[in-house]
């Protein structure tokens, strides 16, 4: 095995590991959405802003391109659903904040002979 071949195999293994981590993350986000857990959904929305791509991996190996493209499509679909859920949650909070909460009326009876 040549040094160049070993380097290509190492790069492929590193890329495969990164893709696997990202696949797990998107599945976790999807589970949060399916579970209707508002706090987790909001946390995922904030978390996506903090992500930074790994550096020094080199170009994506050709045999992983299809996997990466599928992952990207899955990420975009989940991100869109996250935005929808977060927006829906904000609207519900706004409506709830505008609602006036009063105690339920108590029935009053007049006790008198007819």
C-alpha cells in the first residue's frame, strides 16, 4: 500500500465518521420534532446556528458524494420542519399571552319558595 493510498483511505474514513455524526444529529432532531417536545425543538433551532464545519478533511471522496447529498436533503427537510414548529410555537405563545384568564363563574341560586 502506498502512502498516497493510505492517505486517501484515512481521508475517506474521516469523512465517513463526520457524515455518520451528522446523520445521528439529524435523526435526533427529527425524533425531537416527532415527540412534540417544544423545549428540545427550540434548542435544536439554536443549536444549528452554532455548528461549524470540520476543517482539514480535504475534498469529499467521490464514493461518499451520494451519501452526503442524501444527508443534505434530509438536513434541509428537518431544518424546514424545525422552523415551522418554532414559528407555530411562537404563535401559540402569543395567542396564549393575549388571552384573559378569569376565574370560572360560580353558579348562584336564590333559595325562595314559589
